[in-house]
C-alpha cells in the first residue's frame, strides 16, 4: 500500500486503471440513465412543445437528479473504499472523481440530444422555432433583437450541445463539491 491516492498517481503519470475505469464506468452509467430519462420524457409527452406535460418533465427531472447524485456518490465511494485508498479520500480527489464521472455523463446526454434533434426528431426544433417566432410578434421592437438571437440559439442543435456541456459542467461541479465534502475521509 502507498500513502498517495489514486489521482495523485495519475497526475504523476503512473497508471491506476481502477480510478480511470471507475470514472468511465460511472460516467457511462450516468449518461445512459440521462438518455433513458430523456427518451421517457419524450415518450410520455414531457418534451412536446405543442402540448407539454409538466408533471412528466418535473417528475422525471427530479428523479433523474436524485439518480445522478446517487451515481456520483457511488463513484466516489468506490474509489474511497478501494484497497488502494484504504478507505481514505481527500476533498479534491472526491470532487475530481465525482465531477469527471458527471462530465462524462453530461457529454453522453448532450450527444444524445444532438442526435435526437438532428436525426431522430428534427421537426421538434421547427415547432419550437415557429412558436418562438409567433411569440416575437407580441414583443416590443427593442426586445425583438434579443428574442431573435435567443430563437436562433435555442433552435440550433450545435449550440444546444455546447450549452448542455457548459451548463452541465457548472451544475455538476456544485453537486460534486457537495458530494465530496460529505464523502471525504482523510
């Protein structure tokens, strides 16, 4: 056994496949759960722009959020409790494990959303675009430029892909630091 933890070894160039594989494993699980939740939301009408079902969106959104936290906790716990770490993990390492796992999940979810909006269900964006353009008619002239820009942004699958990753990274960092603070053992 060594005194250093797994991420210190990785940063020094030594490979600990347990840490990398754990981060990837839980990141992929989180990504798949996110995709399943998105598919369920679409199938149950939560994402229908013409007739959205807010109960479905909120219910699956809250459920997905709780599942995400559980998966991040499982990733951190898996590394912390491994024989390599002897049941110890620093705040920074716990944060990094949780954040990277969640980031992998976010990228998978963003890829699914991009594929959904460009291949599977591209007409969904057209409906949203039409609804936003109709709502622009009731907006004063000063705000129409902003609404027009927002419409182009919101209905562009590439922009949605990148904004999902950026926003996901932001929110995942908050979740990861909270999980890390709870899970750390020095």
